[in-house]
């Protein structure tokens, strides 16, 4: 085709509607710094640095060699996986789930979180998004044609949504909640969930709970599931993930559970997009759910030690951040002398070869904060504190 008649390819309007990706500049600067041979400490990525547990890998080795696992998987996953999830859920939260109607395996929880809105909202429906929030929620609402109403999470409220403010919002279709929270690491207790469920029922708001960090908690305080609240299943669906719990981010496996109608809506959307999880990974997932509690205790102890290392180190520099109770993020107000989260991230990279995530990347209310991860050994965190001591 002559060049003059080549199509002028443009992105679809729905892509153009997405907000600019604020991390692009930071990513570019990070890549440049690495290319220059600088030793970068990346406190930006939320991805476990330790390997998948060996017993899970052993199961995978056998499962991958079995031809039965090489074909299209069932959309709804292996019945044995759904049953194992139900057993795990009962043991962890004391909640009964029907493996056939109330559980649906996912190719990672992000996949399900992103597909569900396509099954439950119509164009112009109002959706409540906490601000700050995990960045994956926003685009999917836009794709489904939903309109976003921000609900700020304030430190004075423990980064929980203010239910009085929520009560004032009219005609919202659904809302995402995420505790333990990314990026703030805040946790929610059962009392809060009870009040939230009561209010959501009164107002007819569907609740989508993202519990990717359910097993990464400290000081022995286990985060509850919203499904522990009586009657929560009438309006709530919860997303769980193997990624952070078993160091399996690359494997892509998670699940949704809760209200059968919401689960069915998600299943129907998915049946048009994908063909299930590679079955060998599902078999390995069953083994993962049977991981001995001691092993997860060791994982939590490791993160707890790192958390204390970073928090105490920063405090010794006069940067006081409350220690997170869960997840692997340290969410700190900007240190003295810094005016914006972007400026702080740029200065840390330029002067200390440290990458942090600017809070504004998680929503306007994230301005004034940076997020730092503890997914690296204490020696590196100590080195980060040493470097920061020269610029703070
Ligand atoms: C990491 C993360 C996820 C995604 O988990 P996958 O199961 O790997 O897709 C979901 N929600 C939050 C808040 C996360 O931080």
C-alpha cells in the first residue's frame, strides 16, 4: 500500500479517556539510571523477592508433565481447586462457601477485578473509588463506561472510608474496598465491615473487596474477611490471590468468592475473554493452599523484620512513619523540605539512587505521601537508609 493511503491509526476513545500514567517519568528515569550503571535500590515495586515455596514447585514439576493438564482447562477451574479454596476459607475465616456457585478461580485477582465491572455496570453508572487506590481499578470502570466518584481515605480516619461521607453519595452502583490496603497498608476490623455492610445494604451498593494481602499481616493481628459479616454475601464479592501469600506473582492464579449472582456475572464475562487457568498451575494451587502455617509465619516474620529495619532507620533520620500492620508497603508523609510526591521521588532517584512511588500516582489524595516497599533484604534497606541520611 502506498504510504499516502496508509490508515491513520488512532487509539480508541476509551483508551484516550484514561488518565496519564504518572509512573512513566519515574520508570524512564529509573531505566536511564540503570543504563548508566548506577546501583539503584528499587523501593517502587510491590513484588515478593523470595522464591515460590519449594513444595509448590515440586507439585508443578509433576503436574506439568501430565498430558491431562495440557488441554483447555474448565472455565470454572478444577472442582478439586474450588473445594480446596472452600476448605481454606472455612479454616481461615470461619465462612462457608459453596464451591460450585460462590467460588470462581481467576488468572490472578487483577484479572477478575478488571473484568467484573463489565458484567455489572451500565454506561454512566456511578462507581465509588477510594482515593488513593490500587491503580488497576480506575481503567476498568472507564472501559465499562462508569463514572467515578472519589472517596478520600484520610490518615485521621485510619485510611478507612468515612462512612458519613459515603452515606451522602447518591445512587452509586458499587464500590471497591481493599484491606489490607495498597498503598497505605491500612487494615480494617470486623466492626468497620459490619457498619459498611449495613450502610451498603441500606443504599443498595455492591461491595467489591480486594484481599490480595490477607496473609501478609504483622504482630499476630489477622485481617478479617468482609464475608465474615452476617448477610455480607447478599451484596459482596471478595477477591483473593496466591501472588503475595505464596510468592507466586508470576504464576497468575487467584479467585473470587461471595455473592453467587456477582460470581455468575464475572464468570459470564470471563467466558468471553479467556479459557481458564493453565491446569498444572491449578494443581499447584491446591498444594499452595495446604502450605503449613509455620511457613507462612516465617514469611511474615521476614517482612516484619524488614519493616522494623526501614521504619526504625528512617526514624533515626527524623522521618517518623507509623509502622504498617499489614501488607508490604510503608506509606510515609513527605520528609521535611519536600513539597510534592513527584519532586520527592525525583530527588531520591537523582541524589540517592533510590526509587520510591509518588503517592499522587494512586489518586489526588495520595499527594503528600510516598510509598516504599519492603520486598528486599534488610541489608539493602539499611543501605537505602544510609543513602537517605545524606540528603534528608
Ligand atoms: C498485587 C495486587 C493485586 C493483584 O494480584 P494478582 O492476583 O497477582 O493479580 C490485587 N490487588 C492489590 C491491591 C494488589 O496490590
